[in-house]
C-alpha cells in the first residue's frame, strides 16, 4: 500500500510538473522541501540575478489611462493576426483528440478562466494550480503564477504539447492538421509571409490574447471625473483599498492595472503538507512560495481565487487578508501588516463593493 501511495505520489508530481511547468527546472526537485532542508527565511539573500533579455519590445499605446502594452518588435498587432488567433484559440484542432481548445479552460463566459478550483487536462488528471484568466495577460512582464515564461509567444504552444493538456505529439503533426483546413491556409497567407508554421501559430495566438483586457471600469470613469460612476459603498471601499493604515492593498495592486507584477508570498497554501514552490523554481530560495501579484481588473468574473483556487469569493479574500493570511516563516511582512490594523465589518463590505463593482468591466455601449 505504502509503495502504491508513493508511486501514485511520484506520478502525480510528475504529471503536475508536466502540466504546469514544462518542466526542465523541476527535474530532480519533485519533492517539497522538508523543514530541515529549507534555509531559515532571514538568511535567504534577497538579490535577484536578472538574465539579459534578448527580446526587443515596442510600446503599443492603449489609451484610456492604461499603460502601453509591450509587444515584441517581430510580432506587431494586425487585424489579420487577431482574426487568425481568435479562430485558433477556440478551435479543438489544437488538441490531439479534438477534445479541447484553449477556451475549454479559458472560457469567455467564465472571465476567460474555467470557474473551477483546478483544470482537468485531457488525461483527466487534475493540476494543482488555478487556471489564470487570459484577461490583461498582454500587460504582464512575465506569465503564469510563478512567472516562468516571458512572452505570450513563448507561452502559446506550451499547453498544446503537454501530454496532460492538449497532447499534440509534434510540430509536424500540428502543422499538418491545421494545413488540412482551407480556411486556415487563407488566413495564414493573409497574416504572414511564410504561411503555416509553429512560430506563426504562437504569434497569432499571442496577438489575439493581447486584445483581451478590461478596457474600462467604473473606477476609471470615477478617476476621470464622473463621481456617479461608483456607488457610495464602492467609493468608501476605494479609500480602504489604498489606505496604508487600513487594507493597504494598493501597495501590491496599484492602479491602473491593479498589479505591481512582483512576486510575494502572501501565505496562500503555506499550510499544505507540500506547498507549491512558486517562483522558487526559476529564481531560488528567496522566492520560495512567492507568486505574481495578479491584476484585479475584472476580478468579479474570475472566482475562485489564488494560485490554488482556495478562496471561493471576494468576501473570503478580504477576510483572508484581514486575518493577516496564513502565517509562515517565508510569508511577506507586507501581508502580515494588512492584518495588523483590523478592518471594521463596514470597511470589509465596502472593500468588496469596490472590488466587485468598481473594478468590473464596463461592456461596450454601457
Ligand atoms: C487544461 C486546461 C488548459 C488549457 C487547455 C489551456 N490552458 Fe492556459 N492555463 C491553464 C492553467 C492551469 C494556467 C495557470 C498555470 C500556471 O500558472 O502554472 C494557464 C495559464 C495560461 C496563461 C498565463 C496567463 C497569465 O496571466 O500569466 C496564458 C496566456 C494561457 N494559459 C494561454 C493558453 C492558450 C493560448 C491555450 C491554448 C493553446 C491554453 N492556455 C490552454 C490551463 C489551461
Ligand atoms: C504583499 C503584497 C500584497 C498585498 C498587500 C495584497 N495582495 Fe492581493 N495578491 C498578492 C499576491 C502575490 C497574490 C497571488 C497569491 C497567490 O495566489 O499565492 C494576490 C492575489 C489577490 C487576489 C486573487 C486574484 C486572482 O486572480 O485569483 C485578490 C482578489 C487580491 N489579491 C486582492 C487583494 C486585496 C483586496 C488586498 C488588500 C486587502 C490585497 N490583495 C493585498 C499580493 C498582495
């Protein structure tokens, strides 16, 4: 029995690793550290060695008070690529048995996530990370909960080849399948000089995803001068959100994107028997259990929350922070401070109103 358990555990870890990481850096690290293996938090160096970045980016101006999007210079946004990328995103041709598309897990009806704690891959084995929405993904400097990928181009084909996700065996198989469809032949010829290639599939998927972001929120209108754009409760909630002596959410989730894109360990999942290592996989001990601070624009649409999907509602999120999170040696001090000044029941209600109503997406024509 024991043997079976440990085999099951190993195969689960390997599968999760394949599903999520892609996964060279995890090889040989398939076990969570025991307490004795972990250096004490205070001895861990905070320095980061940033590798040189060979990709050249060009600013794509968005307007509406939002920062420009950084788009790789060799993949400018064009209407042809958007149209092609959209078709690919919703097409099950990208999975080996025609069973799933990107939208199976990134469903526009579910805020471009899947509305569940975890995702079921083609093999039916559950991953251990919550599906990230692709909304606002074009604004991030690095992708995934643990920031292990730099561009949407680099990310796009990861799930396609994962045995536990879309399971495509090879590049040639992928290109052959897409080439069998005449409509794709035309769309690729219109979008690119060199037709159907794996790089062009990635480029068009990336381009389509850059168009999926929360363009306008009641908060944006409020800041631009429309004082009726948010309810009284949401206006009070905004003050709680940014107040350094109260919730201080703005320190890690600053406007207008409501993310500073930095990694933190806010204690989520730290009480698990084998916590998720987060950024540690690529950056070392100083980053153990840290995850990227996500954008909160459109946050009303993407429950459940956090990398492990452990918080079901925005009320639960606010309660979590108010308690000071799950205490752990590696947890960031900033999050412990959120709990130091308790919020009143009204503060919490108003804060939820701000997140839910103030940061929701205003639909076209509203
Ligand atoms: C089986 C479910 C599943 C399928 C199918 C899937 N994804 Fe994902 N996606 C996930 C999960 C889970 C994550 C979060 C993984 C992590 O952070 O480690 C994710 C993360 C992402 C992110 C990162 C977003 C961010 O803010 O960093 C992008 C972009 C993305 N997926 C695009 C795609 C594309 C494009 C496809 C189709 C080619 C696709 N996904 C297919 C489950 C899926
Ligand atoms: C120390 C930095 C920090 C502070 C302060 C902070 N957050 Fe976060 N927030 C994060 C990080 C990092 C995550 C992702 C954590 C994870 O999944 O492990 C997160 C996740 C979230 C999520 C879930 C997002 C999703 O897509 O699942 C919400 C909602 C949220 N924070 C709201 C708030 C609110 C409200 C406050 C103030 C009460 C706040 N945050 C304060 C860093 C911070």
